[in-house]
């Protein structure tokens, strides 16, 4: 009997201790200053983002021209390969100086290009397209990380300056009556630093 009442007492004290800590933590969190930022809005309205998009668009245009050039080259090879007729030059004999010279009056037509060359060009085009996709994806990813890094640094500076201990992303808030939206402050500070 003593043993079971001793175990009950220990269980009761442990249970009480755990819930009192949880309650203290809830009280502590409620006294913290909390704010939020709409990171998506900041990212989209940031001048760095707009400049980066222009840079990426220029790069896309350059790469698109390269792909168009390769595609045109393949089309030209395919159409020249479809020409089956090869005109034989019609010789005319004339004297130039003391030598006889044959002169052709028929237009010269290029010989068809072998299919292997066309297939090699198509493989090169596909490899180039994949390489370009990877380069553009890496460029966009690196640029986004740099911009987000700046955003997070500014959020941290503002939060520390104004005494906020927690700053949430607006997308992660289901309900709030808070008026502590730092979004516009972050955008203004970010664009001033450009």
C-alpha cells in the first residue's frame, strides 16, 4: 500500500510539474512581442527582384536566339537534303588565251547532307536546350537566395530595433488581430538600400 501511494504521489508531482511548465511557457509566449511580414509581397515589390527579373529575361532572350539559330540550321540542312535533283553543268567550250576552258551555265546545287549530320545537330540542340535550362534555373535560384537573404537581414534589423522577439511569415498565420505588420517597413528599407 505504501508503495502504490508513493508511486501515485510521484506521478502526481511529475504531472503537476510538467503542466505548470507548459503553462509558464504559454504565459511567457503571450508576453513576447510578435509581428509578421508578407514575404511574398516584399519579394515581388523589391527593386532587386525587378532588376533580377530583367537580367534573367535578357539572358533568356540571348539563349532563345542561340536555340533559334540551331533550329534554323537543322531546318536548312533538312530542306537541302530533300533536294534530290543535282543538275549537271552544261559545258561550253571557249578559248581563253590558248587553253580550252569549260564554262557551266547551269546553277550549282549543293549535294544533300547526310542524315547523320542532321541527327548530330539535333542531339547538339537537345543538349544545348538542357544546358540552358539548367543555367537559367541555377541563375534564378541563386538570385532568389541572395534577395531572400537581404530580406531576412532587414527583417531581423527591424525586429531588433523595434523590440519584436518573433516575426512570422503572413502565409503561416491562420488568424490574428495583430496590427504589427512590418511588410511596408521592410519593402521601404530594402528599396532604400538599392
